[in-house]
C-alpha cells in the first residue's frame, strides 16, 4: 500500500521560511515526486516537481523562493519555502508517480498559513 506522509506545515509570518517533508513508502520505483497546493476557493496546482534524474520544475510564482530536493536513502522529498507570501497560504500535498504504471498518489496534505 502506497503511503505519502507529509510534515512541516504551520503558521509563518510573511517573509518567513518553512520546510515541508514527505516520506514515501510502498512504491517499488518512483518516476517523480512533487508538491501540489490548493488554496481556499482555488484549483489545486503543481508547485514543484523533482524527477529521478534530479531535474526539477517549479510553478512560476515560486521560482527563486522554493527549492525541492530529495533523499533517496530515506525515500523523502523536501520543499524548502522561503520569502513566503500571503498568497502561499494553502494545503500542500505531496505527490508521487509510480515508474512502473505511472499511477499518481497524494498524501493527506499539510496546512501552510502565511499571516502577520
């Protein structure tokens, strides 16, 4: 059974930083992992993706502020978020794509609130 467990969300002031973590289990081989987010009243969007070759993609609004990385030994992906803005407030979901059948999985989500 595939499980993605996120941690690290919370309340932070504008300009602050947070690091999200996601531990994956139950997947034999991973094609890519990433982070999506969904703000109230908005559609879910992809924030950052890291492929198994190390290449990365970022949503335009987070480029230069967020960094995605992974630790293969720990089956963990991280999202380092800096210079946080009010509009970064959302539930952040870890996602992973199975390299064998390309099924996509999501975690339960972790709330990030940017507020003064």
